[in-house]
C-alpha cells in the first residue's frame, strides 16, 4: 500500500509495479506503452474488472506519473519534454517551450 494515493503499487501478472493508470482504453494503453517504453520503462498491462479497460503499470516502483510529468523527466520520440497536455492526449505534439505547469484558462 502506498503512503499517499498519488503513488500506488500493485502486483500485475505476479510483478510488483507502480501503477500508471487504471481503467484505460486499449488506445490509451498503446499511447502510454509506446511513450513509457521509449523512456526505458518496462510496462505491464492487465485487464481491469471491466473487460474493455486495462490497468497499466511499470516495474520501476519508484515511478510516479505526477513527478515524471511535472519534473519534466519524460521525453517524446522527437526529443521534447512531455507536457501535461501531451500526457493527457489533448495535444498531438509536446510544446516544451511553454511552462510545465500549463496555461490557466
């Protein structure tokens, strides 16, 4: 059990993993798998309780998605820093020239 809810752990396929996201679609799994594997994480995906969704985790239990995004630790294949909007798939390209905390609307 994690100390706080922002850093969850779970055993996926018998492997202790840091949880990246739960109840995600197959499309989201492929986006995150590609991004995380490019950043040298080992990704584990298992079906969720509902058959259409999945839980995705990484074997590096030190991984925390919030820290990775706001700490500017992840890169895209183009070499840009992953922004929150890119992670959430709201933007197709990561504009790392903008402040990492995004813009306020």
